[in-house]
C-alpha cells in the first residue's frame, strides 16, 4: 500500500475575503490529489464578502469550514486549522490561488520517502509586486545571517508538515511568516523544493509597506523569545550580575579614592551611578527569578487557545 495515498492529508487554508477564489481552488485541489485520502480545512478569518457562504454552498464532503468569531489574523487562523487537522501530514497554503496544489504530491513524496519533517516551497518566477518581495528578501537575509537555517524562500505558504511537528508549533501574533523557522527551532529536518507561483487570480492583496517593519520586528521577537523564553534568568540574570559587578567596581574605586587620597566623594556623580548600577542589577536579577517562576506556571497551567470558533461545518452541514 502506497503511504502517500493511504495516509490522511489535511490541507489547511486560511481565508479572508476570498469568495472569488475558493471554488476554483477547491477544484484544483481535487484535480491535483485525485486518488489521495484528504480533507480540505478552510479557516474563515471573519470574512466580510460572503466567503463562508460560498464554501458551505459547495456541499463538498471533503471540505471542512472553521468559522472564527472575529478577525484574528493569519497566524491564529492557521493555528485553528492545524489544531483541528486529523491528517498524518498537514499541508498549508494560501487561499488566493498563487500556490499551485499540483506541487503537493512531489512535496509529499519527499516527506515520506526521505523522512523530512517539513517540505517547503521555493517560489519560481514569483508573481508578486515589489511591496511583497522586499520584506521577504529582508526576512530571508536576516534568517540566514542570524540562524543556521539556510532558507531561500521563507515566505512561501505552501508547506508539508508531519503531524507531530505541526501540532507543536505555537503560532501567535503574526508568526505565520516564520513557521518554517519555528519548526526548525523545534528540531525539524527541512527540505526545500521548487514550486510554481501564479499571479493573484482575484481579490485584493492584504499586504502593504508596513509589512517590512513587521517582518523585522516579528523575527527579532521570535529569536529573542525562542532563545530566552524558557530560561529568562539567562538573560536578566546575566545583565543583572554584570550591572552589580560594574556598580561594585565603581564603589571600590571611590572607596580607594576616599581612604587612600582623602578626597570627598559625597558629591561626585560617579557615586550615584555606582549605587544605581547595583540597585538596577539586583532588580534585573530579581525579575529573572520571578519570570522563571511565571514560565513554570505557564507551562503547567496554560491550556487555553488564543482563538474562538463560532461554527464548524463539514460538507456544508454543521458538525
């Protein structure tokens, strides 16, 4: 039995105002995955153009629709779909028809035969404006320089994940842009594959120039959190310790000046700085300890998901 066709695939697709694309996208997925066992999970992020109604009107038993209660953004929409997905392999893609479902079988074969945890696309002849290309180039450059992950195209939405890796991803904010980096930081083995890319078929792109700054800010936050989130004492404790040492050295110097040379140090600004460094160091060290306790509490008690689902329909019928 071919594991590629026997394993259940979950295709997770966030939607926001894609009423003109969703029917054609569904058709293309059916054509590309004929003979495969799959479910299509559309996550509607509170569309205002009738996207939900368009999905349910298809009455397609392979189509599952998760309607969110409000607009949470693409990251949490993806998280909702991944949490719901039942497949052994979870495939993510955009709903604007720029990704081509016909690339999925080849990508899936790498995940199965070569046991890669994540197979991600490299968009060939990318059909996007410079407003979308510039942030991607910045993100790709920074990721290559700061991490050991050599990604040519971090922003391609078409990806194949093994279930265990996808379920461990903690998506929040706008971290969907760095979903491959998140997987890498979880220890995933990653394969890059050339894929097709098309111009947007219909609808309006949701990206603008402000995305450049969001990309840089989100990546810095991600790397900071991944490095220090589980052990904040390593950051705050080290800085606190260095400030305490610096303050003590300053005060030792002033003590020598006072006792050895008889100079008045009571009005010297350096004395105030020395005391401030010691107090600030103690505060930072204390913050590190408190955050350690908070992180332990978080991991032991946090079970709440950051999104709320309004309704789930399968084949046009409420489940």
